[in-house]
């Protein structure tokens, strides 16, 4: 999707397409740039996981980060 003013102003975002089973990822889902691409991938993974999928992905990421922090503090 091109970076047009209309795209930036849109109120919706999401990974679903009109083709069943096909999801968009990256900057086409969320926003421009590296952070937008990362979050677009997170939204696509959450969509693939179904209801509450986004929260499942974010919970797993939080737990992983917490475990890494504990390992750094207690080598």
C-alpha cells in the first residue's frame, strides 16, 4: 500500500483481506517504518491465532522479556 494521506488518516487497521486465509503483514497492516512493520506482524500473528490472539502474542512477548531480564540479573 502506498504511503498516501488517505492511508495515514484511515480509522481502521488490520491484517485481514477479502481473500479467506490470506493475511497482510508488515507496514501494510499498521504504520510506516520499522516499528510499524513489527507491529503489523504482531497484529497478523494475533489475527491468525483468533480471538484474543493479539493479547496472547503480547503476553508471550512480555514473559520472554521478563525471563531474559532475570537471566541478566542472575547469571
